[in-house]
C-alpha cells in the first residue's frame, strides 16, 4: 500500500513523516449507500490520533452520519464518497488538529485541561491550540480521556517523539525513557547536608590512602634497586684475568 507524506504540501521524498493513503469502498445502494474506510485505524495510528476523531471530522465536513465506535473496525460514513475527496478532507484535519502551529511537525499530543484543548509538540516543545471553532473541538472536549489515563494514540506520539529525539542525539539529557529523572538528578533539590559532608570526607580519605600507597611503592622500588659497581680488588683482578681466553692472556 502506497505511503504519502503526512504533509502533502511537502514534496521532499525523504520527508520522514509518512502515512498510508486512505482506502475506501462504497457499499449498498439507494438510501442505504455508505462508504467504508478500510484502513482508517492504520492512518489514525500514524497520525497519533484516535480513529473516532478522524471519522467524526469527516462527518462534520460532509454533513453525514458516521459510526464512532465500531466493534469490527469498519468505519462507515453514510453516502458515497470517493477516496480522493476523503484524502483532501484528511489534509484539513491534519492542518487543524495534528500539525504544530509553530514548527509544522506532526509530533503533537492532544491535551485537554480545564475545558481547553492544546497541542503539546514533542518536536519543538510549544503548546498551540487547534481550531477551537470547529465542531470537532467540542467532540474532543466531551470525549477526553479520563484524568490519569493516557490515550493509546498519545502514548504512540510520545514514543515517536522519543525515538526522533534519540535519533537527533537530544534524548536522555533530563529524563529517561520512562519520564523519570536520570540517576544523577534523583533526589530533592535541597539535598542532604550530612550526605554532602560524608562525601567530601570520603574523597579526602581516598586521596590520602592513594598517596600513602604510592609512597610505599616508591620505597619498595628503592629497596629492590641493586647498586652496580666494579670490584677493583687484587683478587678480583686476578680472577677476571684467569677467566680470559688463552689468546688474550698476557
């Protein structure tokens, strides 16, 4: 299945944010005609958004009824709608509810707080607002995840942002992959005064032990040194002369 850039206005073939093209099929006839979006779950997953956000957006834009919680993963819009037309509407959804308004990257997470919606960008760190005038904003407010629970699509967006940060060499500076402070930064800001004193004392003791050990090693080396000299006594001279070959003896 062919992939396209999430931002279709970007023609760069190496643009790293990709998604599948929407695949749809028309079923039924007459008043019962409907359009089934075959791969909506995959596309929504690649956008890090719940599928019901996407299908509801189509419903608002087309003025058609949709199913927002199918048990069989069959996402349906009443009426006959071609895939190309739906792809154009998907571009509108991406611009309004996916892309960061600051850096235009799709690495955003939808957060709802105190009746407000904002996009938390994991690429540039900015908090921007989607199109709050759109009817989908009201739907998002009514269907926000319960407090303390993260939507699966939000978790995916955060994982994707961490992977991008690791690829760019910016991850792990403050927090680890689970969002916890790095070991060197754990603990309160106040610190432990007694612990600090203990660490300093430990450092001094270690330095003293190291100096004493090196001094002992130097003493051992000096003791092991052998003083070389030539024995010039008469007996030693005679002994050396006897050890010479016959042709060298005088």
